[in-house]
C-alpha cells in the first residue's frame, strides 16, 4: 500500500533555503529504498517553514530509509538549522480521481 | 511552478469511506485542468479524517478547478458528511532529491 508522509519543518530565520538545499540534494538511495516521490516546497507567506510531501512503496520502506547513511547525514546536517517546530500527517493512499 | 495542496478533512463519524468514495471517483476533468497528482488516503488511527495530497501545474490551475461543475458537485455531495475540521498547507514545489 502506498504510504504518504507530508509535513512541515520549522527552520531558524534565514535558513530556509539552506534546508531546502539539503533536502533536494540528489540522493539515488531514496528511490532504491522505495521512495516514489519526494517534493520539497516553500511558501513566502511562511518564510520559516519548509514543506515536504513524500510517497513510499510502504510505511516500512519509509521507516527503513531513516537508517540510510545518506538520510542520517542529511538529518544531522539540517538539524542545527531547524527550529524544532514540526507538523504533518502520515497515511495510506487508497485511491485517486485521476485513475479510471 | 508546481503547486501542492495537502490537507486533512474531518468527517462525521462513520462517513469516512463515503467521503473517500466521492473524492476518488474518476474525474477526467481534473487532469485537463492541470492536476498532476491527487492522492486520497486514510489512517486507522484517525478514523474520522480523510487525507489528501494534490500536485497542480500552478496555483491558478488549482484555484480554477474549484469552479468545475464536477468539482462543485463533489464538494456539494461531500459537505454534509464533513465535520468542519480542516487542516493543511499549500506550497510551491522547488525541488526533489529524486531528480538528478
């Protein structure tokens, strides 16, 4: 079952683009680990927030990805730039109106 | 710029699957209107919530889609089943680690 992880990361003022750069750095290990989509975004009305929406082959694939060296390194690099405010949802995809 | 709309819809108890059925009904007008992705999901830990994550060609395409007859009809059909609790984020996609 496709698993979705959508969320917001609060960043320390002035560091949004640094966090975006870390999160969007090309990482071929993600697709190998079962990541189907990983979009990173911003909204100028919320300048201290980075938005992420991810789709994974399964919740297990997502959980396992957090142990990848590349992901752990990215988390360690981003952590000092984060405010600690986080939000989001995780859910199981059950359908789409785009499919017949 | 790809635009993302992610959110949660609170539903009246017992009506989650009815709302999922409305939202996942095949609607070819969405792709014509610039919808790139529209995933609907659930989480049994939150049985009175429906989750949605959408990608659109632009914020304008998303806004215009709300005027489509098919979308207005779906909103009118779902409205009596919703609790009124809603959450979510809208943002501009700036990149993905899946791309080189």
